[in-house]
C-alpha cells in the first residue's frame, strides 16, 4: 500500500507539478512518511506501522481532493535527487521487486510502473534523449491503458534501466 501512495505522489509531481505546484508540494509533505518507506520495505515483511502511515496519507489525499487542489501557498518543493546512475538503478531495482510482490492485477502493475518511471523523471537529470524516450513511454502508457503489451513495455523499460 505504501508503494501505491509513493507512486501516486510522484505521478502527481510529474504530471501536475508545473500547473499545481502548491497542491503537489502539500501532497508531498503530507505523505513524507509514506514516500520514505520504499527503502525500508525491502526487508521482506511489511512494517507494522505501514497501515498508520498509509491511513494518514489517504486522509491527506482526501483533503486535497476535497479542496480541489486549492491550498495555501507552500514553500517550493525540494526532492532529494538520485545523483548517480548507480543510485537510480538501485532505487528502481527496489521498485521492480516491490512491483513483482504486488498482486498480479494489470491496472495496479500499470499504475505502479508509471509511478516508478515518474519518480525517476522527477528525481534525476537524465541525458536528453533518454529523458525524452522515458517521457514518451509514460505518455504512451497513459494513453494506451493497462494492456498487456503496454505493461510489458513499462516493465522492460524499468528492467533495462536496472540491468543495463
């Protein structure tokens, strides 16, 4: 569940960060505990506090939707970047393992894979061609939906980044 929240947050940053910066900054800060969990979820079993973290994140999301994204001005968003290729590969490797552990629901896998690529695009400075290719893959996946071929494309893109 924490991975779902993380993907939602980074998809919001990627898709709406320019048009709704205050709402996205609020969402990121309100779900900070959930967005830190990917590193800790790696240990195998889920942490006992994950339900509480998820609940508070969902309350923050509900409040943001109720307000239609109209929140008071926030400080500009600062997200810790993934500064090296090795860090990005390691991080996406954790994403891949978590996606593989998730239920085999096509809509869920589609959402999570787009979230993983969105986070990569938000947190890294990629070569122009690579960044554009990933943006094209995300845009295509959003248009095409959770079809098997699209999910395969997303998972292949993630796998190729993790194991070049």
